[in-house]
C-alpha cells in the first residue's frame, strides 16, 4: 500500500516538473513554492522508504549537508545514510514550513519531527532545517541542507 502511494507521488511530481517545460513559460512564485513543498514531501517519503535513488533525483551533483552534529557530508555520503536500514524512521513530518523564492533560488525553513528506531532503539527527533534549492531551468534541485536538533 505504501509503495503504491509512493509511486503515485513520484508520478505526480514528474508531471508537475514537466509542466513548465510543456507550457514554455516560467512558473509564478506561487507555483514555485508549491513545487518546492511537494519536493520536500517527496524527500521525506524517500527517507521513510530508504529510497536513495528517489532522494538523489532531488539533489544536485555537488549537494552538501550539515547535520545536527555539525558533520558535513556530500551527496554520496548523504545517500549512503538513507540506504542504512539500521536507522529506520517510521514518521517524518514537517511543520511551520516557509518557502522564500528569489528568482531561480529558493530557501526553505521548517521544523520537523522524526520518530522511529535507530539500531533497534526507539527515538524521537525534533529539529529545524534550512534547504537551498536552485532551478536549473527544467527542474528544481536541492544544493544544500542544514539541520539543527531542538531536542531528542
């Protein structure tokens, strides 16, 4: 059931990404904001399902992440972490999400709550993140992400 929903979400995002190319016009900031929110949601789904391929499609080749400990990882390192099934999120939810579009760049700020198991031990993480997205003309990609834990 979850897999079917995930495939449907990916299909819908593919169609949404293609619309600006089909129409030949640049989307308005409102549609850019909606697209970015959909991509953030797809990112959460990719992490929930350990789908590094889907997550990788949302990132630039030179993506960089700073995690809650201050550790810096590149795209390959980040995607490796998504594949790691010892860290098993069961729920990822964003709240207080804001999107700021500046031409072909968008900044997302959001709170999040992640619940699941890490090495078999239950956890709940609360934090905030900032993602930087760039429109490459035919699609938006995330180029940088920074995460801060609020509480464990």
